[in-house]
C-alpha cells in the first residue's frame, strides 16, 4: 500500500504536535526519502490564505501534494503556479468551477469532502483523479487516499 508523509503547515511553519519547525527544511528533508509529501495547509483550509511563498521556495522540482481547500478558481491556479504536483480541492466547489479547473490544470486533482460517495460522484463526473477521505474510510469506486493524522501519513486506500 502506497504511503506518503503528511505535514501540517501553519504560518509558514511545519507543525508537529506542539513543535513548530522550519517548513522548508522539514519538507526538503522528507523530499530526500519520498517522491511526494502531502501538505495540509491549515492557513489555506481555515482562512483561505495558503502559504504560497513557502511552496514557491520548493517548486524547482515539484513534489508537494497541496491541500489548502481552495475556494475559487484563482486560488487553485495560485497553487498550481507555485509548483504543486497534485492538489486537493473541496467538494463545495460548484460544477462550473470544477469543470474549469479540470480544463485549465494539467496536474492531478483530487476532491475532498465530508461525504466520500458524493465526492466520488463528482470525481467521475468531471474526470478528476480521485478522492481524499479524512474521516470514515468509506469504500468508493474511484482512486481514494485516506488521511491518518495520528500516524502522520496519507495512504492509498484502493
């Protein structure tokens, strides 16, 4: 089963429990051992202010799967431009936006939401690459990745 490390980013720092680490150093260190790192950008998720400057510093060879739950097409494009290898968007985006994102982006796009089945339906409808499941790991008929915060990983479910 494929696994990749999960890193939380808040205010430009990597967060591990109560520790705040230099995010650039942490991500570069993980890059030595992994082809991809899943970044859960808490500033993006909570405030729609992803840490774009941080990702720009690491974009020479894309290896970041950025999950900042962008709310608008422009937010998605900002994340693509700073060098994401994959992105996760929320299933709250409308059909028009998802269609435009799929047409405009040439990187892998995953959908995350509270209802895995509903997200999977949208993945199939718009030709996205799969779903990211955070809570109950409900089986869906599309490629799915589960987030395991307690283990610090994201792993392919099926």
